[in-house]
C-alpha cells in the first residue's frame, strides 16, 4: 500500500473518440490526440472466441496468476542462462499492458518494474478489465492500436463480428508488426495464421469443422477509412464530451445517410441560382431524439463554408415565429381562428411593416393571416399580446440568442428582427406536435443514472391544435410551385419563412411522428432574389418527409376535449349580434376565448333621402311623438384605418351621411387618429433644401371634414383621407387634428436642422 502511494500507476489511455449511432454502428471516428487510431473496445465486444484465442496464444493462465507467472518466469530464466541469450519471455498479458502503458528498454530491471506494476494493475482492475486494456492498446503497426481499430480498418467490422480466421490474423500481427503488414504481405500472414490454426486443432481448442472453415477462408483485406458520417454533429459531441471515448448518439444511420444524400442532391440543383448550402434536422416527436443532423450540403467544401454548422448558426427567422404568437394570443383569450384583423397600411410609432408581396388584403381572419403569412396582422397581434410577454415565451422555448437580445427587441421580432437557430426552431415546432409541451432535443443516449429531461407546457394543447389545424391547410401561397394536386404532397403541418434581403429560406414541418427543420441559403449571408421559404426550402422539406415517413399510418392530431365549436359572425369573428346576417362555425377554448358581441353594423337615424344623419340630441320629432320623417338605416361600423384603406383604393363601402349641421351637441368620443407625423419623434430637415412633412389621419365613418392646427393655429381644413403637406420650422411643434364633431387629438414632435 505504501509503495502504491509512493509510485502510483497512471492508467489513462488516450483513446480515439468514436461517435456511435442508435443501432451501435460507428458513425464517425477521430484520431486520438497523439494521432493514433486507438478505438476503445467495450467488454461486450470481446467474444468467447476472441477471448479463447488471445489467452491460448498469449497467456494460458491469465485468470489464475496474480499478474506474473512464476513458473513461466523460472522456465524463461533457465533457458536464457543455458543458451546465453534471450530465447523466450515470460510476460503475462498484465505485464504486457504495463509495458504498453509505460514503454521501457527490455532489461531485467525493467522486468522487475513490470512485475511490480502488474501487481498494482491486478489490485485495481478485474481480469476482464485488464484483458480489455490489452486489447485496446496492442499495436498493429503504423498508427493503429487496439483490436477494434484493426478490426474496423482492415475488415470493416467490429470485433464481435470477426470470424475465427480473422481473429487469428489479428492475434499474430502484434508479435511481428513490421513484417506482417495487412494489405501488403497477405500471403505471409495467411501462412502464419494457418500455422496457428493447426496448433489450435492439435489442442482441440476449436472443433475440426471450425478449424477447417478457418483454414479455407481467404484473406482479401486492405486498409480502409473509418466512417465519417454526420461530421457536424460528431465535432459537436466530441467537444461536449472531451473525455468520453465512445459517445452513443441517437442518430439512425440509414436516415442520416438518406437525408445527407437528399440535401447534397438538392443543393446541387439550386446551385445555379447562387444558392450553395442547406441544413436539416429530423426529430422524433415522441422521444425528441435527433435522428438526422445535416449541418451543410458538403462538409469538405471549404469554398462554400461546408464546415459551418447550419443547425446551430444564428440567422433571422423571417415569419417562422408567427405560429407561436397566434398560439399565445389564443391562450390569452385575445382572439380565435376566425377573429378578423385589418391587413391595411399601419404606422406603429414609426414602424410601417409590409407584406411579402407588398400587397394589403383588408379584413382577414387570423387563420388566413397565418396561412398566408401576412405581416401587418402579425404585428397587430404582437401589439395586443405585448412584445415583452412574447419574448418571455421565446425564452421559455429555449431561444438563447433572443435571451441575450431581449432588452432591444421590438415589434419587428415577429418578422425576423431577432436571431434564432435551426435547432431552436425545430424544437419549437416539435412542441406543437407534442400538444404544446417543449423539451430539449436529445442528441445522445442518457446515462443510466441520468433523469430524462421533462417537457414543460409552453402553450395549451388547445392552442397547439388550432395552430396545427391552420398550418395543415393546402390552399395557401407558400405551397411550392407544381406541388398542388400532386401525390408528392405529404400530410404535414408546416410554416415557411424568408428573412429580410432573401438571405434565409426556412421551412419547418411536422406530423405525429417527426418534426423536420430545413434551412436553405448561403453561409456568407449573401441574398438571392429567387430565395424564399415557399419555393426553395419547402420542396426539400417535402422530399425528406416523403423519404422518411411516406403514407404514415400513425394517424393525425385529435381535437382536445376542452375545445368547442360555436357560431360567430363572418365579418368580425365575434359572437353574432342582432344585426349579423352571415354566420360561420369557429373553434373556441372553453373559459378562455373572448366572448364579444359583434358590432360590425350599427343603426343610424337619417332623413328619408339618407343625406343627413341624426343623433339622439337632434333627432326630429313629429307632433305625435314619433320621429318626424327620420328612418333607421344599418351602416358598417368600420375602424378608421379600414376607412382610410378603402378610400385610398377607391373600394366602395357604406358611408354614413354627414351629421345634422344644425346639431349643437359636442361628441366626447375619441377624436381622429394622427398617423403622420409620429408622436414624440424627431425630424431632421436640411437648411439648404427645405423639406415638407405630411399630415394624415384616420377618422370614423361619419366624419367628413377635419381641421389641422400647428401650434394651436388653424393651418387648413381637409377631408379625413386627404394628405396635407406643410414646411416645418425648427423647434418643438404641437400638431392638432379636430373633426367636424368637435373631437380633437394632439401630438408633439421636434424639428431639427441637419
């Protein structure tokens, strides 16, 4: 014990890192840090035939001696003394392990040290572990060490699949690695192999039939490269587990190879468009295991950045975060799929988003806005949800870059104004497939004592179903060209995204079994006019689903029990009111979804000619107490922004007649909304080239005239939809807008000289 403490034995073999697939096969192997192929052999890979052959040849009494064999040592010493030279050795397997761990000159003094170290090994390790160490360290010439390395490099198979002839071949080479060179001196190796096989027959180590088959087996071997699949994941896992020689990933080799081939082939086809890369992640929804991981189209292509891991590269998400936003809005009781939002030009305190096609579609339902990936409705939904609330959901979903950017994020986050990775987006969409539960993706097999990561509820099961139901629709603009009415269209829910400048094309899809994330673009960040999520990324997504889960029999998502159906007004998506004529069926989350009475139409008193409208204050009365010639008419109750949109595009709508000019009532409701300039903003003008600013507002349906004031002085009278221009003076400026009902709105801006 004292000697052990004084001269501790360090057993730290520097193994090559091996990445295994889910089925146990080798996906990727790395050289050890001393540039050796030294693959670790596991105990279950040491077969009885391998054990029996090694022990017979190297150490018959391995399981009986304490690390050294006194009888063999005495016999060797006697022979060496008689002959006057070294004719035989007495090294046990344990002593050979010591020599491989601590190489020394072959002297009697070294033998004594090996004897001492061998006893130390026997005290620390079991016999099977010592045999395992020997098989891991035995040299095979060049930079190949260990029977597993030799087995994989020369025979292309792990040790447990070796035949007796192959095992015998690998047991004889360590004694003569310089002369017995596999692939070069095969005839000599066969001669030596057969000599040992005949010795096995004489001692009845194996049956005669087994020996006969081994003798007849040809030796056609050569040095081959070890597997190099999934290089991006392999490098990632090697960095995460630097001291682990064997890393058990959850990748499926066939699925990985299939996906790599599809990505390489697809990028080869779109390279003519100046699109050079793509990344794909395939996730099993039930286990969240990553079954395919493709970081780039070609890892070896240095010119196009093939070694960049596109799965973890931070990119702009485009519109891919919209499903989560609407799911949060459903859970907050702010809207339902049939809720109508106005897709019209809108100024959000200076931020004026546009749709992908630069068109606006007026009133549109939430489900249509999501299916068509419209931007203005999404920003309006985010304004209702609040940016800070939405960012909190993104943090909970595991978006790491967004956690760092959270203080600087605004409304543009929903249109791609943030950084995400393909891995994070795929994990988010896997949550939709798992009833709103999000969890970390699994790259490796968990340790036996490691508790599996729990999924946390990100959104409700009901909201997840509503999003899935919307994203499954086929009639939508992000369906790739030539895919409609095609049998190549898989049954999936999917969402596309295209970043600003057409730098990133996304398509994330899922069904019951799998979630697949696809990114296509250039790692250089170069934009391409043809790049879009619909026409570039989605065809690859469809191809992958058709390859891995075509005609899946796993069924589809079922509607949760707490999700109900109800009638709503087709004009607003609200609960029908007394004037609602067109109704349709909508989903509602019981106890959560909003219950608002529809007010899309309102009754207005007018004269018989419908040229003047009346309020209760000025409604004419006849002598009998009835209304004197006034009639009640239904008019659309339109938002000011929608009126401005209709006016700008000359879309007809029901206009309320001007209010009775003789009425003396002052209306207390909200006045016109000033949309230009932006309240609280600073404007810089040039002294040499004076510029004008535009005054514009949005007013209610019944407003026919507005009055503009600059610093409380009347500037001009105009129609509500008319743009008015003025030349500002430097300094603070108060702008007021009053309508013909006496309602007033004020804003303040600051004008500076450049």
